[in-house]
C-alpha cells in the first residue's frame, strides 16, 4: 500500500488539505461580501482546470524541444511500463512498441487523459503508425502519483516520468510509489 500518512482516499488521491480558519483581525465585511460569489469563483476555477489548462499544457508539451528530449529516454522503456504524469499522451509515438508489453498511464487530470484517449482512438499524431502498434496495450488511469493503490507492488519493468515532477506536490512520496511498483532490478526514466 501507499507509504505513511496522510492516507489515500478511495480514488487514490491524497486527501485535500483542511480549510484554514479565518485569521483574527481579517475584515468580516470583505469575507461577507465575497461569500455569495464564492460559487462563481469555484466555477471559473473548474472551467480553467477542465478546459483551458489541459489544452495549454498539451500544446506546450507538443513542442519540438520536448519531443527531442523524450526521444532520448522513452524508446528505452520495455516490458510492462508505468508512465507517471501521462498527460495528453505526447510520449505515445516515442515508445518502441515491439519492446512494450503493456503501458499504464497515470495522471490526475481527467481532461488530459481524455485528450490522450482521443489521440489513441483517432490517431491525432502525424505519424499514426503508433496507434496500430499500441492497440490494446495502453491503459489510462486517473490518479495521483503520490498514491497508486490500484497498482500492485513490483508489477512494472520500467517507469517513465516525463516532465511532471515539477507538478507533483510531494515528489518524494511519488518516487517512493514508483519504486514500490517497480520489480527488483528494474529501471526508471526521468525527463
């Protein structure tokens, strides 16, 4: 199971931080004014997270500078592969598919995984040959890198972490989870 506290929720996500109490001396009139509009703020934030951010990240990560770097690491993956921070699936064309038995992609963003599913289903990449080679080998999982209880201990030959460590709140815990699911003597690739 996942390492020490805080425990994972049923979805494999770390629990949300507890709300902080109001600070003494803060203006109650300001808080009271914004309270009726808090739903607007939450709605705007949810729309940003669902529609804007995944699209921006997808476009940025598809740039040539990232592609050159991923082509140095990703083709080395073999056997049963775990990709942490799978995102919208830009690494898919870089895998040497005859060497990959199965690929499990984990990402906390359902919107990014939806883009990846479309990339797989419709072959959005210019080189569509990977779609046929990857058919039936890819499983996408919405979840946190810090806690992956849905994945068994020592069940992967290789772990790929592509351009995502900077977005993970608890990097140490995420790397511990990667180590937990790696078979003894296996390796990981960091981009």
